[in-house]
């Protein structure tokens, strides 16, 4: 299976998750969590990140990170490596601590960042570990809500500015925002496993995706995120004009990754007809 594509550019925002190997716990005591936050602070400083939110669960963690420089891979490599070294030394063990590569979702600020800040800090509540987000000391909620001082690496100004210009009123509104948890699932709008955003946001990413040397360097499901719909592809095609129609069929399957059966159903044709058309075009090219 192809590895998920890492899309990096200046100003990109990511929701990061990383789980323990074989889903084992990666934080066994308070020192583990404290050390991880220290390493996170160093990663933020080294890479000039803006950390909007975080939550350390038992067998995984969540981060919401903005990268003024295109360096999410650099920072995550540092963070996970130094924590693994610490963890193995502290617990006198060897081997993998984290499960493969971390998962990164590219997030559009205007459409999804605010909701994700709530989603991240509510993880312990939804998992049944605590009743209220302020009862979990290992997330950014308490600092953002003004219950305790924020660590140097936590960037709360953007989040609080979404509620009020005055810090006190902003924190109060933030607490109310989190408390009203609407149980929404932000991942319903996830596209191609790597992008969470609007249609215009996806369009803006197309030049970045096209800069990669070959499309097959990343999974088909990720190319689907920005592909046109079949309705859009065939909008100006006269179905009776077989030459034009067949060219669009070839484009739909070979360029945009649509299954032959999908195209056949859309056009009201038999699957074997689509297969024959593609073979004929391939022979000519």
C-alpha cells in the first residue's frame, strides 16, 4: 500500500495523531507526559510552529499545529525520535514505541480549525476518562480556558480571538463553546484521507499535488480529493459524439482514478463497453 502523502507548504495547518505500537500505551506515568510536553516545546521552538491545541491520551496523542515554514516532517521526526529514546531509557526497554508513521490531516483554517480545537480537548470526555475537559490535566484546555498558565509553546491568541477581543471575555466564551459540545464529527468532510476543507481549499492545493513527479507516488484515494466529479467531466460532452465521449471516459479512468464500473453506471453503459473503449484508445497511443 502506498504511504500517505505529506503535503507541506508555508502556513499549513495540521491535525496530527500518533498511536502506540500495537495500540499499547505510550504514557505510563506523569513523568512521561511531562517529558513529552517538554519535547513538544522544543519541536515548536526549533521549527517555529504555532501549536493551537494538544491532548495526550493514554495510547496516542493529538496536536493542532500551524507551520509558518514547510517543515511538519522535520519537526515530527524530531519529536517522535527524542520521545522514543527517552521512553525506552526511562522504562528500561527496547523496540518501537510508536506505531509506524504519524497521521497528518491538512486543515483549512476558516472552515474547520475552530471545531477541531474543541474536538481535540474533548477526547478524554468522549472516551469516558473524565466528566469535564478541565478534569484532564494533559490537554491544552485548562491553559486556553485560563485555569492555569499556558506553556510557552501553546499559541492561544488565534483561538481566543475567535470569541472576543478582551481576554477575560474570550476565555469565558471559549469555555462555553467547548461545554456546548454538539457531538459533531469533523471527519465527515475528510477528503482523500489527508485534507479537511472546502472545495475552494482543495482547488488551491491542486498545484502542490501536481508538482509531485508522478501521480502514482501517492495513493489513489488522495488523488480523488481534488478530482472533478463525473457530472463535471461529462457536462459539455454530447454522449452521441462517441469520439469526445470516449476521450472523457479515458480521462476519467486513467487520469482521475475512477473505476470502470463507476463510469459505466454513470453513462448507462455496460462495464465491458468501457473496457473495450479503453483498450482501443490504448492501442492508438
